[in-house]
């Protein structure tokens, strides 16, 4: 599961970089940032729940 979360984080980061690199795709950067933050939050919550 951890590997899947890391792959998603890398994918969202790539989308964000592409969105900022191409001016017309700024919406892609915004979606990438939102998805990156959401995936990070889910990973943090699941990891914390697994420890307890």
C-alpha cells in the first residue's frame, strides 16, 4: 500500500510540474496540487492508524 501511495504522489507531482511548465495547462497544476495534498493526507491517516 505504501508503494502505491508513493507512486500516486510522484504522479501528482509530475502533473503539477507539467501544468506549471505549460501556461495553458495551469488548471492541471491546480488539480495536481490538490491530489498531491489529498493523497498525502490519506497516507498520513492510514499510516497513523496502522501504528495504533
